[in-house]
């Protein structure tokens, strides 16, 4: 790889990290789930689709494939994959893993959401 290619990749990583972040708690949970599945190639895929009680809903799944329009966000050895369309709606957001009285779950802090439902998996934008 040439120095220019390396520089371009590093610049892209900086842009992507400003577009979305993964907390240490989320990274630990993804690592634990990968270990439980016995597959080191698994990446957490986050999607946004139409539906839910507020207009859009978050989706969480594991994937081993990366599409051409995917962006990868890495933290502590794990990867989170988000497609370009979903990332437009998640720009500036953060995925976290929470454990509280409601249970344990992945949660998105989305600065683009103008409202969300009580369960936190559905949101609307203004």
C-alpha cells in the first residue's frame, strides 16, 4: 500500500469516527456475544428501517459480510457495520449497551431523532 493510500484510509477512519461511535460497554457486549457464538468474524450490523411506533426503527443483528455501501466502526477489537442510508439517519450517534431495571439492551443515542418511543427502538426525525 502506498503512503497516499494509507493516508486516505486514515482520513476515512477519522471521518467515520466523527459520524458514529461505539461505547466501551457496547464493544464488551459484542465481544461476549461473538465468543458465545464461537465466530470471530461476526460484526454487529445496525440498520434503520421504516416502521415502529415513531416512524423509523433500529435493527440489530450479526453479520459476516460487508456490502459496498457499508461503513465499519471499530472499538476494542470488534466491528459495527452500518449501511450508508442508515448512517445518514444515525450521523453523530452512539451505540451503547445498557443494563438497568428494564433489562439489558443495545441503545442508540441519536442526535437526529426529534422524538422516540418509550422502548427506545423507534424514533422520528424533524
